[in-house]
């Protein structure tokens, strides 16, 4: 298949999650909504069910969720609730609600209350003190709870060997996505930021084995291409999510390619693999406890600026000239980490811009001006 | 006539003053001083005789002293978004060395008075003196204060001190920092973080640790979805207590003193019980105190829970209240017509503005969720872990509602006033559903208003007054039915 055809297929999936949900349901699969962050999707997959990523929406307006949320809440979480209330996600058989940030904590309650007659909500609280054995044990207890609840929905036990198989499928998918990120940068003349986003976003709404097969085919096609002749600039993107095609078109129009990302919806979600050796449940636990350099997670070496320096290194290693930070409105963790990210970028001499975004934004005029000006600055450097 | 302050209140004030003074003295003597989140198990630090300051209490104090805005802005200038919790912003600015100070002339070393500050001047008959030039009331010079400016302790310390003039200037600039206790707490040597209040706390304390290059001791309390605290959760927290003790041993070079720990636990339990006893006096109708008093007394539960003096002071206050009951008096400066629960943290910079329409309408706050929220009572380490697992923002909606409806019933409220606190996402995050439940379960009206615990820019007095008015009308209608 041609690059164009595969990308088109991914784009169609990314643009129509509701259609994907229906297709899986029609095929007899049970589907589980998975909210951010770090939920062990592999358990859903191992249960023979289809995990469905829930990262808000770029086209919906918050209406029903207002019954539950004050205005100063992250739009991703509010739109997840909106889609559960307005019927978009009615076909789901359950939803996993992690609670690692201050918005997701009360949101887990709002969703459980709002969905009490509609679908089961599976609560998940990750430990922040996650490195010692006691942290791992707590995480294991939580994952056991999630597993038990999933078994109730699936109607059967989730076997250890199925979890092991799911881990292999997911590791393969993560490796393919990491490779795609590199190839998309190397061939940024072919894969523009809109396509890159669509390819990565589709992973949240597809069976991972099916997704990986398609992505590996795309990667093979990209590898076969001659080196890109790129006259534009390259940046690293950072933030929670930047999947709005209208905003990404501004990148494309200004010849700004994405060399790598530090985005929760993209690379942060597939940076860390689970071990394929030993107890698969412990492998999933350790996959979480090994997750590092993440704004949502506690860093015991907090007197150092490890995350800031990690992102600055990412920019350098990826060959980008600068960084674009998508500051998700009302996201405390991102906001709290900004001053030290800035410090690390400044120390490394990396130019950056910070764009305030949320999923209710429809006018990107201001962002467009900023990106255009930033591209001009980078191009003369 | 000066307002009469009861012995209990005086004792409570002294306890907090002593905590601050002791920490300043400890720092002078070269001892370690830590900063701690309000619901970190203070019993652990007490076992090591450590002096600990509480940034939340400090931020509330700074906000109440009207310096919340300048400190919040200082944090914003450091790159912290104005969306972040106001307490965190004030604390981060302070940790970075920023201080609210008094403007002075560098040549004369005299303060520059803000002509807009101060109270109106009154003549010998108590009448306001009008300035014939402006037609406006004259200010009483004795009550006027200098302009508030932002300073930075690191800048001050970097100043030269070779000439006498330079030394005098440097010293004056040090002294110009506002003299109230919350603006004069020592910089931290370590931080103690327990995120049972919010996850913002985790990032807040990480930032302090980074700014000051100091160790952080972390007790993580994940959010809980059930009223019960599971054995798994208790095990996790217990193990963290042990890890924290080990870290404190390394930090102080001392062994964990079990006897001191037991004693601190004993005091903490007594403080909690006496705090709950004091809170329970709001069950009397009319109440022998203004519920707003509890907001002030919270400082003791936060900063001195593990100290005998705090337990004693609450005991004394309970006696005062008992006396009020006998005499039929109250600290409420108006007759109590309605009783409400005040939901959330008060808007510290705007306390008089919060109080005004309540006073005008005879509304007493007779219930605050802080009553059960700080009532940590336990008999052993496992129960202690369970107790600390239950903070207002770490409990599920059923527990949150049960706490509130319990005090609403016991304290006989006629309505609920809900503060949608711009600083506190986890707290405000399920209030809409809670409001619906209060009305359904208790049959009382609720009114919400927008505000902030520390940043005065997020409070709209007109909206607040209208909402209070609406609540009063609804309570009135409810009473007539």
C-alpha cells in the first residue's frame, strides 16, 4: 500500500472514533473507555476487549458536563464526561478512570455518579511513591482491582498467559510508534504534522495488533524513501495533547516539522515498555513505576531539574531547533513544571514558545501568528 | 470599647505565635527548620524535635494581611501561571526569596507613606474630620502605613556592605520586610509533603525542593473511591511512614524517639478531640460563637496539632464557650437569625467582605467541613494511616457528603453557602453534585459563589452579596413553609 493510502486510513480512524467504536461493537467486541493517564490497557486487551482512549474532542462543545464541573477544569476531562452524557460513548461497556491529577480525582466521582445507571466505572489510583516495593505492591493491588472489574465485564477470567501476550502486542506497538516518530522526522517532507498526529492518534481507537501491522507497513515505506530535502524548521512539541488539525495546519503552512514530542497523548504514552519476562502483572506494575520524566509523576530527586533537562536533551538529540509548548489550560502539573522547563531550555540555549490551548478553542489566529513568528526566528538561526 | 478576647482565644493565639517564634529562634541557632503540608503527619517531625512551618497557614496569613496579590504576582513573574493555587503561588514566591516589604527613601531611610492607607480621622466627639480642600474624610496619620513593594532576600544579601552607609541601607532594607510573622518565616532546610489534600501539593513541594536544593520527604496518599480505607492503602501509607522516619533519621542524625512519638500522638489526639469538642458548640441554637472563629482557630490545628499547648488551649476555649452558653452570650456580634454551612476555604483577603452581608442578614456560619477534616483521632499506627487517608480532597463523594450532611444536621443549618474556590480544583470539582445532594437529602437551599482562598482578584463582591441575598430569601421561604 502507498504511504498516502495508509495515512488516509489512519486519518479516517482518528477523525471518527465513534465510528470505530460502533465497528468494534458490531464485530461483537466489548469496549472499555480508558481515560488519561497510565491505565494498564494491556489488561483490557488481555480480556479480549477493546480499549478505547478518551482524550476529549476537538469538535464538541461542553454543555451537559457543566452540570458537574466548574468552568476552571481541563477541557479534556470535561469533554470525556460530555461524551459519556451525550450518547457519543453509549456503546462502551465500561470506563477506567485514573486519578493522578487534581481534575481527574473529582472527575472520577462525577463520572461514577453520572454513569451510575449506564455503565460500570473502574476506579484506578496510581501510587506516586512508586519505586520501593511498597509502592509496587500498592500499584499491584490497584491493578488487581482493575483486572477483577474487567473480568466481571468480560464475563471470564483474565489469564496470565493472555496478559503476557497482550504485553507483547503492546510492546511491539510502542516500538513501532517510536520508530514512526523518528521516521516522521526524517521524512517530514512526506509526513506533515497533521498526518503525524493522525497516525499516532489512531492508536487510541484501534486494536493494537491491527494498528501495529499497518504502522509497520507505513514505517517500511518511509524507510525506503530517499532522505528528505527539508528547507523548513524542526521543533519538538510538548504538552498534554496537540491533535487539532486546524492548529497543526499552521505548522504545515509555515514549514514547521515535528522532530519529536514530549506530549502525553503521543510519546509520553509509549516511551516505557513492559518486561516480557516474569509475572506479567508485575511487568505492568513496573512499566508504570519505571515511567519517568513525566510532569504528572513525583520525582524523588526533585531538587534536581531532571525533567527539564530531559526535554532539553530531547530537543538537541532530535535535531530540532526549538520547542513549542502547548500549555493545556487549567492543567496544574504542566503549569507547575513550566518555570523549570523554561530554565532548562534557556540554559541549553533552546528557543521556545508557549501556546495556551484547550479543546474548546476554535480560533487559532493568535497561535498562528506566534507559530509563524517563531518559524521565522528559527529559520534565520 | 475594645473587643473582649477570651482566655481560650488568647491561648490559641499564643500557641501559633510560639510556633513561629520557636522556628525563627531555631534557625538562628543553626538548627534545621522544615516546611510541611498541613496534613503531613506532624507526629513524625515532633518525634525528632524538629521545628516545622506550614506554608498553607503562612499563605492564608499573608493573604489575610492583604499581601496575597503582590506575592501571587511575584510567582507569576517567576513563570507560575495565575491558574495555579494561590497558596502555592504565595509559597513559591516566598521560597524563591520574594517578600512583601515597605517602601522607603534610600537616602533618608524613612518609610514612604501611602496616602490612601489608614482609617478616617475622628475629632474629640468621634465625628469624621473632612478635609476642606478635597471634601473627603481626612486620614488618621497614626493608622497610615507605607506603600507595599516587592523585595528579594537574595538581592538584599548580595548588596555590598563596605561603607557605613551601605551597611545602614542593607540593614534597613532587611528590616523593611513586613514585620508580621508569616512574612518572617525562616527559609526551609527540608520539606515534608503529604498529598492527601491535593496532587498540586506534590509539584509545589518538588518546586520548593528544587529552588532551595533541599531534601523532600514524601508521603503519598492516593485518592480513595470508597468510604472504607482498604488494608492495601493502610499498608502503603504505613510503609511510607517507616520510610519517612528513616529519611528523618538520616537528615537529623538522630534515632527515632519512640517515646516522643507516642507523646506527640497523645497530644495530637487530644488536640483533635478538643478541636471537635469546640466545633460541637456550634450545635447549640443560638451558637455561643461565630463560625468564622473556627477559621482562625484552624491555625492551631495546622501548626501545633502535636503540641500539648494546643490541646490545652482548645480545652480552655471549650470552657469559654461553656461559659457563653451559661450566660447566654456569643462571640457573634449580631443576633443569629439563620444558620448556614460555609463550604470550602474562606477567601482570606476578603474576610470582612465575606462577613458583611452575613452580618446584615443575621446569618451565622454554624458548620464548616474543617471540623471533621482535622479531627484525626486514632489509637495506633495503622489507625493513624487510616486517619491521614481521609482529608477533604482525598475522599470519595459519599464520604464527603456524609461528613457535610452530618455536621449540617447536628449543627442545624438552614442553608449552605458554597465557595467555588478558583484555587482549589479538587475541592470545587464535585461541589455541583454535592449541592444537589444537600438540597435533596436535607431539604435546604444552597447558593454558590466564585472566589479564591488567597488571590483577591478572583472574588467578586457584588456577585457574592447577591448570592447571599438569594440564599437568605430561600431560607426564609423554607422557614415559612
